[in-house]
C-alpha cells in the first residue's frame, strides 16, 4: 500500500462521474478545486458530482479549496495582448485604464509605494521582465529587460519586495464561506507571507462556523520562506507551491527551499504537500520524463507527506494514467526507504505531552516487535497525525466516529482511516479497530499489532493507553521453542495409548506430557502443545532434536483445545490461536 498521499486537481478533463470514479479507485486521496478559476456555480456542480461518486464508493476522499489570494495582475488591454521588445519603455498605472504597448494598469493600486528604482517586476510567470527606472505621480516607469507577450489579467510578481497586500480579498472571504457551506475539509491559502495571515483565515472560518476546516499555508514567496517557522507552527499543514515560488526566488534555490520546508514540517508533525509540475509533460504525453520520475521519488526521499497533480488531472489528456504513474513511482520509492534508520536519526519536536510520548512509544514498540500495524482510536485525528510524523514501517490504521476526521486523515502520510460506531467500553474499541484491520487485509490472524486509545472513551485529547495485541482468538499460552508458526488440525489425547490410536499424520499433537513411548507419533506431528513445563523436559529435548515447534507449560491445554479444530501454533510468541495465518 502507498503511504504518500496524492492530491488531484479537478477540472474539465475529469468533469464526469465515470472519470471521478476512476480517480478515486486508482488512489486519489484528496480532490483540489482551484478558485483562481471558475464561478461558484461551476464549483458547486463539481462538488455535488464529486460527493455523489464519493458516497457511492464509501471512500474517505477529502475536498481541498485553493484560494485565489491577494495576487497582482495587469488590467485589461485595448487589443487583448501586446508584444514588448527588449529596451522598450513601459509604464504601470495605479488608475484603471485600457492598456497598450506603452502602459497598463495594475490591480494593486499601492504597488508604486512598495517598489523602488532598480526593483524587478516579472509578468506572465516571469517570461517578461521589467526593471523600475523611476516612480512619479503614482506611476511606475520601467524598462523592458526581457521582452515577450503580455495581455489581459496576466500575473505580476515582484521578487525581493515586501508587498503590503491584505492577506484576504473580498473574493477569498466569499470563497471561504462557500467552503464552509459545502463541507470542504481543507483550505489552501495562497500567497501567505507571515503567521498572522494564517490566523486571519482561521478567524474568518471561526466567524462562519467553519473552525473544523484545516488550513494549509502555501509557501510561494521570499517573505514566507523567512517566516517559515512561525507559519508552520500556526498552520495545519504546508504546501510548497513551486510555480510562483520559482518566479519569486531564483529557480536554483527551489530544490533547497523544498528540502528545508519538508524537514521543518517533518520535525513538527505537520503534513507537507509538494506541488506543481510533478508530471507536467503528461498533460500532453502518455508517459513522463525521467526527470519527472526522479522529482517525485526525491520528494518522497526528502519526507514529503503528499504529492500533488494540477493541470495534469484538471485539463490534461491522460488524467487517470497520470495518477497511476505517480502512484507507481511513489510506491517504488517507498519500498527502498529504511524507515527504522530514518526514525532512529530523526530530530523532532519533543514537547512534553502524553500524546507525543505515546505516539513515539507506539512506533518504537511496533518496530521492536515487528508489529504488522499500529491501530489508533482517535476522536480528533491528532494521535494518528502524531504517529504519522514518525514514519513507521507498518501501516497506521485510524478508527474514528467522525466522518470529517476520517476524510482529513486522508492527507496524513501512512494513515488509513475508517469510520466506526461509538464504543461503550475499551474492549469494544479495541475489537472494532482490529476488525477493520482484518477486513482491509492489513493484518491476519496471529499478527501482532500495537493499539493506542484514550480513556475516558470519546473525549478528544485523552490518548493515554498503549496495548500490544495478538490478532485472533488466543486459546492457550506457554513457553515456545522453535521459529516458524505452524497451522494444523488439533488432536487432543490424555494418555500415550490414545496418542497411538487417534493421531493422524500432520496434526498438532496436544497432550499432558511426553516420554520415549510416544516418539514415533511425535515424528509425524506438525507441532507439539504440552501441559508439562520445564526447559529441560523430555518434550523440549525431542522437539529440538526433530525440529518440531513446541509450546510447553500450557495450563489446561487438553481441556481448552478441541479435536478437529484448526489452530496456529506460534512458538515465537508462545501462543496457540484459533484459525490459520
């Protein structure tokens, strides 16, 4: 199973129920809607179509809104677009006026206050570059350094300049209200510059009763990089938006910043999304470039929680194939990672909390005992996210009573969330978690799992229990000698004479004790379960000599185990449990 999560952007290429169904079945964990484009009516139709398919499949695919943010754009032009040549003079205006080859208006009317002589102004994703020569009467007089085509509403970036844009626009506020009304799970906030921008978004959410929506801060400018520690602390996750970031900072710095941001999130237990142009060539082509495959793998080696597809699924020719390709690359990369080595060297936030300590203990216990899964019973999802930060080798099975928490955990690395009914006692709570793990084929009978939960039941923030549990019904326990578990049909005998009469080759022989009279029967047994104890006993000596798994000191085994039942004898753990492994 893939541990790294995948976000797919919805758009015209997947605007059908069948395409959405294929994306969900092929591994889409989160669906992204980009509110830089489209009306609320268009987005409403997409959301309803998405929810219909999601509900029919009963999959916890989350919804993420990506806000437009306080971006700067050119105004309208008389002829839609113009061509600027190197060396041309060009003026940016604060007033609204149709543009031409000499001048154009900008959406941010105070831009002239923030720039200065020598400032670089980039247009159309950095393809056109202007340099400021002077500022006069609210006009910015520029010289064209790199020429090209500009036109209606083209984006503007001003690298290295501290802009005083508001963190939220009126459109953003209306979009956030839309997200609350339509039960989005995440909001990705564009052009975040400092921690207060994130706090402002959370205030708007709270005012509109949307405080359960998680806020993802998009890092896409120099100021956000400089304030990364504070932003990571107040956000619920980070998106490394490499598109605008690569315009705002030198392109050669982007990989360095990517690694730095992933590490900060990794240490602080926050999900981190690596986004933009991961499989860009597959918008047009059915196969990726080798560089794109390496880009995805390296992001996973760095420790990213999530990888994202944008235009590849929104407008690309091969949306489903792109998702399949990304998933295959991710799984292959994960298979080559030594998670225990990474965990042992990991530096992380060591704040003294019970949840933090138990999450760490769950991972070390799972590693030491080679557990097949960590099962966490979580009310808010926090414990599952805390365990996820340590990147355990085994899967993290999260059970919750909240549908929204279930969906939000789809963004957490290595977490597989399931909805369960309210439990009335701790035994029910544990049993339900184990049942989900069994149903999903993550574990099998006889496997060992580590369980975390909280008492009192149903109270958020009370994780205070850790249990090591053997999956399946354990019938008897004792001291095991041998290595490999054996499954077979039980033959219970009380005397040596019964053993000679009743035993069938290959059965698990269960008896009070052994002696030399029964050796010929023992030779044909698949395993021995004996009530008599003692590591120097006849049973141990014979078992070792014949290479047969043995469990000794099994109190009342001849009364508990029934003839004809199928059991598994596990000498490593000294247990006999019902059923096969």
